C-alpha cells in the first residue's frame, strides 16, 4: 500500500503543535495520526469522549505526544475550555484544524428550524468560534500559525438531499466565506488560514450512504473512486506545512474531480 505521507519528512512537524476538532473518527482522527507520525504534539478534541479516549490512547502507544480534550463545538464555552487547556499545557499553538462537523441529507420540505440550527451550530458557528480562539493565540505566537477549515465541495455546487442537504451545503458555503473574510482581516499578521474542500469521502461521516450509492458516486468521479480520510489528511498536512507558506485564504479542492464534472 502506498504511504500517503511519505512526501513529508518524519520530523517536519517536530516541536510544533496542532489542535484538531472532530478527532475521534474519520478525517479528524486520520489527521491526528498523520500529524503525530510527523512529530507534532497533538491535541485531539471531540464530543465523543469514549472514542476520543480510545483512539488517543492508541496513537499515544506509537510514542506520540497526544492530549485528549472533550469538546462540543456547538457550545462556545466548551471551545473556550479547550483553548484554555492549550494555554495551560502547550508552549504555544501552531496549527488548528476544524474537522468537527455533521452531515445531513434531508429533502427540502423535511428540514425545519431546529434542523438548521443544529447543523449550523456545529458546522459554521463552531468553526467560527474555534477560528476566533485560535487566531487570538496565534497573533501573539512569534512563529505565527496556520488554520485549516474543512469545508466541502457541496459548499460550492450545493447539496440536494441525496448525499448532503441544503442546510449542510449552506453551512459549508458559509465556512468558505468565513475563511476568505478572516484571511482579509488577518492579512500581514503571520497567521495563515485556508480551507479544504473534500469531495465524497468514504468515512464514518458518510455512513448514511449505502454501498450501491457509493459505487455510483465513485463511478461518476473523474478519478473513479471515493476519497479516503488519508487523502484529506495529506492535503491538511500540506496546508499546514512550510511548503504552503504562500497559500493564503485559499480553498484547496481534494475532490477527485467532482468540481468539474
């Protein structure tokens, strides 16, 4: 099997830190593994306390420096506690990746007010307050920092209710605008922020998609397969690396070609 991260030196994130939300499964978990394998000190955050403790212990066995902090990103006070933990336990905060999200696939007339509130509380509001807390700390970090927000190809071409619905797509479109807006405000201040647009990815987040639909999705992608969590983690490593020092306020498409279908 190809080592997705072989391009990156094993110590390329040595002496650097990263906080990752949504780190108990899927893309967030794989991103935690990827950073740990490259020498980073990793703060794994998730609302799934059992999954968080299990997987953080698993990664810790490799010798990595891992912290596990239970966080509900739909609760601003919970986000604050996570960053307070970083202030108390890390020498500085270099990278933040906002993987925490929920995906929903409801038809237009099945979506009510509570549904939109729930989706946006996690996907958009949670992302904003995580970015806000990260930027506050990175602005006083002499090394600056990097923020990567996970958006979606659905934020560009819409949902539709089969894989993702209107509420989800709108929250991810909001995330893309958030990244552009924050990038404008932080210009010249040594803090980079970028977005990642994953395409259809075979991960626990897409457990609502049955196998036959996954096969149809893969067949319709130019690359002829769905994405994997390690595809996304590799793109995140790049965006946080020194190789991406001139990438700013951008949205990187890691979508198997879904954007130009």
